[in-house]
C-alpha cells in the first residue's frame, strides 16, 4: 500500500467518524427533547 493510499483510507475513516459524531449529537438532542417533553406533561398532570 502506498502512502497516498494510506492517506486516502485515513481520510475516509475520519469522514466516517465525523458523520457518526454528528449522528450521535443529533440523537442526544432528540432524546433530551423527548425527556423535556415528558417532564412538561408530568408537571401539567400534577
């Protein structure tokens, strides 16, 4: 494997990791919204 191929593979892995990080951040935001929503319902019922 040449150094150019190694660099290309490393860039692909970095791109994949960046996409995963964005996905995880979005899923954490959505889960926090769901939690906040359920708390609001609990407050109204109580």
